[in-house]
């Protein structure tokens, strides 16, 4: 009996692990969609900082993927930059346009973005 319960428990854990994975996948897609809508004009679709609007900025954006590879970005710093912007630079705040959860998805997308796909 105890064994059956254990197996059932393990099975339900597996099911939930799969559901969790599926939702991560769709939040990454949503993060990508939001990134393209709000960020790519300056940062470029591959986040290299060469979006069409970057040329008009006094200080063009740096390559986000390079910053990520250098270990200079994490989830918290990204969400904060997105919501509050970076005062003194051309990076605007998004607290009025995206929710904290959406900022989290964008951050997650940037942390997982695969350069080879772009
Ligand atoms: C109007 C142009 C513009 C738009 C739109 C824009 N940014 Fe920026 N961003 C900048 C500039 C300019 C900087 C400052 C230079 C730098 O740090 O690379 C910057 C900096 C950053 C940085 C690196 C600095 C840090 O410490 O976090 C990140 C990450 C970033 N932006 C993410 C985003 C995201 C995500 C969006 C969309 C929600 C976005 N940006 C929209 C111009 C823009």
C-alpha cells in the first residue's frame, strides 16, 4: 500500500513537472513577444544594441547578451532596469506599460535567449 502511494506521488510529481515546463515555455514566448514590442527598436531583435532607433541615441545600448555572458545581469537587475529604466540614459521606465510579471518574462527571455536563433 505504502508503495502504491509512493508511486502515485512520484507520478503526480512528474505530471506537475511537465506542466511547469510547458508554462515556462509559453512565458518565454510571451517574454519574446513583449521584448519585440517594447525593446527591440533600440536593443535590436538579437539584443546586440543595434535596433533601428539606437542610432538616434546619444549613448547607444550595449550588447545585452555580452553583458549577460560577462555575468553583469541577473533576473533582479533586469526586472529593475525594465520597470524603473536607467535614469541618465536613453533607457525608459516600463512600469506603466508592463506588469511585474511581464517584466519577469522579458528578463527570463533575455537570460535564455539563444544567439544562434536570431
Ligand atoms: C529608447 C531606446 C530604448 C528602449 C526602447 C529600451 N532600451 Fe534598454 N537601454 C537603452 C539605453 C540607451 C541603455 C543604456 C546603455 C546600456 O546600459 O546599455 C539601455 C540599457 C539597458 C540594459 C542594460 C543595463 C542594465 O544595467 O540593465 C538592459 C538589460 C535593457 N536596457 C533592457 C531593455 C528592455 C528589456 C527593454 C524593453 C522593455 C528596453 N531595454 C527598452 C535604450 C532603450
